[in-house]
């Protein structure tokens, strides 16, 4: 392991109280940055940063300088085209960055419906495309389209008990992440052991307690943060 990366991972704060710089604020909209964390919230969460990623985002920004966060702008409701609105917002942000800030990199974070939005973005950009090469890491939590036995599948302890889990959305809509993204090593798909959304069990109670625990589980936050920090340091190697 790179010595700087090792030091950064050890320094990851589990619960930071610092307010991270957010690209949605007017003072930072037109600036270029080393990287942007694009955070996409779950169903019915209010516009802003998802509760599923608050600590993770603060930890990454604390550990790797030069970054900001961006909250995907979309309804996050139950209307038909809500995920399309979200994916188009992310796609526009990255495409504009390619032209205006060519050195800028991206990490995508998606929770529940936000994971579906992120899946759509990964369908739009191949990992070898100019835009795909700028996406250096993806963290999904409670992904309804969680594919079984893929590289990057982990449980809430960063272990492997849910590697074979199948999300409840599989087979209903073509939102699965393309295999080439898994093969790239850029995806970490975290599924709580008893989360029916990503585990496809007991569909009648999909919003179980486990589906709401990602943001408060230290191991989930550190699992995602350490992965993204590792990907960020890979940019410099």
C-alpha cells in the first residue's frame, strides 16, 4: 500500500462535525476542483446531502484535499421519470467538467433510488470513455439493482455475506451496472445483510430497518470512505 494512502486511511474520521464544502453553493459553482463527490439521495429524502453519506463525505473531504461535494438535483419521488432527471443532472455536470475543468475527477455516491440514478449514469458512460475515465470510484448503498457475485459487492461490515444478493429491482427495468464497470474495480456496492431492497427478500416489506441504517453504521461509512480515498490516491500514481 502506498505510504501516503496508508496514513490517510488511518486518519479517516469516523464521525466528523466539519461542514464539507458543497458545489451547489453559488461561490463554488464555477470553480475547478481536484475532485467532486457526487451524492445522490434516496427516495423522499429532501434536496441536499443524503443521510446515508454524511459521515462518508466529510471523511473523504477531510482526508484528501482539493475536493467538494455536489448534491444531485432531482425530485427523488415516486414519479415515472425521477431517476432520469437525476442521471441527466449528473451527466451534464461531468460533461461540462470535461470541457471546463479537464483535470477534475469524480466519485459517485448513490443511496437506494440514488443508486438507481447512479446505475443509469454508468450505463451512459463506458469506463474507457473520456467521461468514464474521470469517474474514479463509485459507492452504492441499498442498491435495488444489486447484481449477485460481482467484484466490489460487500456487506455492512465490508465483508462478503451479501456478495450473492440480488436486488428487488432486477428483471423489472434495465438499470443494472454494465459488467465492464465491475471489472474496472471502481465499484463498491454495499448491501446490509437484512436489507430487502438490495437483498431481494420479503418484497412486501422493502423499507426495513436495515435499509435505513447505512448512514448511522460506522463500518458502512468507513468502508465507503476508505474505498474512495484509495481511488483518489490512485489518480496520482
